C-alpha cells in the first residue's frame, strides 16, 4: 500500500518547473487576499504589526547610520552585521517553532491528491513563502543591511582586494541567508507533521512551545530589571566572542562571509561559506524528504490511538454517579485538551517570575505575594466558558438528563484537584523563600477564598454568557474564540466580578501587613474564606437554576466550533 501511495510511484505527465512556481505564487497570492475579506480583526492586527515593523526598519536605519557614517572604521560595524545576521536566522527558526507556528496556506498535505512529488512542489512552495508580511519585511531589512554594508566597505574597508571580494559576496551571501531563514522553520514543521503519530503529541508540543516563549519573555523582563548592574566593559569583551562562535554555526555563517573577506580572513570566509551552503542543501533535502512523507501520510492517515487502554470515566476516589461522571470527564479535558492545558500552563511560569522578582527586589516582596494571590483568583476564569468548550458535545449532557448541579460541581471539583494542592504548596514556599513565614496563614486562606468565589462566579458567567470556542487541538496562539466581542465582555466581567467580594479582605489584609498585626492578618484570611464561600454558594445556586431552565437555548449558542 505504501509503495502505491509513494509520490515517485505515481505515473503522471511532466509540468515545467517554471509553470509550477508561477502557479504556486498565484495560488498563494489568491488565498492571501481572500484571508483578509470581511476579517476586520486580522486587518487591524496586521496593520498594527506593519506599523511596528516600519518602526523597526527605521531603528535599523538609525543603527546602521550611527555605526557607519558616525562611528567610522573599526570592529564595531562588522560585529553588529554578524550579530544581526545570527539574530535574524535564530528568530526565524525559534519564533515559529515556539510561538506562532507557520503560515501553512500551501500545506503540502493538501497536494497529496495531485500527481506531483515533493521535488516538483518544493521550488514553488519556497517561492510562495516570500509572499508573507514577515518575509517581505525581513527581505527589506536585509536589503537595507546590504546597502549599509556596501557603504562601510567602500568607506572604511581595510584593503582594496578585500573590499572587492566583500562587495562581490555581499548580496549573494545575504540572499542565501534569507533563503535559510525561510527553509529552517518549514523543514522543521514538515518533519514534525511527518513523524507525529498522534494529534495529541502535536497539541502538547504547541503548548510547550507557548510556555517556552513566555519563559523567554519573563526572562528578558527579569534581565531588564538589572540592566543597570551590567558591566559594560565585560559585555564588550564577551559579546564579540559569542557572536564569533555563532558565526561558525549555520545560523550565522552566511551573513559573516562578506565581512570575513573584507578583513582578509580568506580561509575563515571560505569555510563559513561552505558551512552555510551545506546548511541550505541539507535543510532542502530534509524538507523534501519530510514533504514526501507528508504526502503519503495524508493519503494513509495518521496513526490512530486505537490501542489506548480504556479506563473508567469516574475517578476511583469519587462515588459513581452524575457528579463522578462530570468530574471524570472534566479531568480528562484538563489532561488532554490543549485549550485547558494552555489555560493553566502559564501559571507555573508566573509563579517563578514572581519569586524571582521578589528575590531580585526585596522591597517588592509583599506586592509579589499579593500578585500570587491575585493569580490564584484569576485561575478561576478558566471555568468561565465551560459550555462553550463543550461545543457540539454538549448535547450529551442534555439527552442523558445530567443534573445541572452535578454537571457544574463536577467541573469545579476537577479544577480543585488540579489547582489547590500545588497552589497551597506555593503559598507555603513563597513566604518562606522571602523570609516572611508569618504571612503563610494569610496568603493560604486568601488564595483559597479567592479561588472559591472565582469558581462560583465563573460558573455563573459560563451559563449567562457562553460563546463558541475553537475546536479541541487548536494552537493556543491561533485561537480565534478569545478575540470575539462576547469573549472580551465575558472575560472582562469575570476578572472584575471575582474580586468584588474580596474587597473587604484586601483592605483588612493590607492593614494587617502594614502594621504587622497577626490578628488582623488572620481576620483577613478568615474573611476571605467566608466571602469566597458565600460567593461560591450564590454563584452555583444561580448557575444551576439558569442551566436547568435554559440548557437547550444555551446549547444553540455554542453548538458549533469557530
């Protein structure tokens, strides 16, 4: 069967490569234009991105002006040229892999039904990759860099022969680096799609990638807090070494070649040119092989999970019944559905960030602990669209006659099992880490009380204002459901509502911390538990009544995924 479906085994006529490239470009352009029709959100988002990109090009021009015309000769400009080349290739590879994914308008699997091999499709797919906003702005930045590199070579080049060699190699090397930028993420994603045996693996990989991206953002923010402590002299000693090391890798080899030749480092420039050329050839072949596998797997289908062991829906520690079934189903959602995983995956990173901020800035420790309690309450917002997350599967609850109270309580219990134990550990470790053990009772009780109220009020909002969600397995960075007006309104109301009952707690708690009164702190904690429990009881009562009376009507609002 595999031999029959292999593209090389398919008998078909030949099509000139030029025609396939032209057809791919026309198809990409048509699909690109149509993606903006009646999509106001995308138009606004792209417009904002274009404005930022234009600002970035302006900063790039200013940087090059200051390091060529104003700074003159020396090693600063060659170091910047090499460093920006390394950064460009790294960003092109890391950002799609760990954050936003890749524009798959021309997904190779979509061509599986046509008698074309990867070898034939590849040139057209690479040419079509240029037709995107990031690609065009990257190309513009590289052309700007090429102009200023040529200017520096002419004005300050160390020797006539080196200047001539650098100018000859400049444009081909930069364009080859641009080609590598386009190839690396596409080869990676084609390989990932070809080797993934299940959708869940790809989904979890997307969530992990999102967490890595946020970790990098938090790390940059932490570093910015101590930027004043950086030793400039030490930085200038180490930065050229780091850039020089990266220039020996495929990420920076091609962009370093012109400056190497201009500086008379002929052997170094030749070796780096070989490294860059080899990287392009190997990535091209890797991409081709992965496309061939994707074309075959698109016809045979992904490996199924039919061998997965079937387990009881009701957890063993819960009595069998509607509540146990609702809780078990919710626990499986939290474990398997990336929409749920993405909702809680960011919290461990936030905790680490808060802990690091408190250690770096001791005066901010009470505020960081307050932020930790605040984030505990915000975790309850993950329940504010439970019916929308059910989507078409909500009909099962209706026809099975699932009691509304058991349905809602089971969802809350599942989240409590997942969130409460680690959160209580954090609320013990964080004060100890800060040297403030006296605040442990306050932050523990305040966190649990805030979560209690958030759960009840979020469930009420989920039955008052449900909205359609994206389908399970959606990339969290491409989830369209959170950008709708209903989602914005629902989330905004939830964020305000869950903290209104805790206003007296906030006041008494701040008072107790400022004056150092343990009784006041304990009073604030107990008050938080009472107010949170009351908000939970009221929210659940109202949500149960609403769901009992209007479940079919609510299902009509969320029965289709976006």
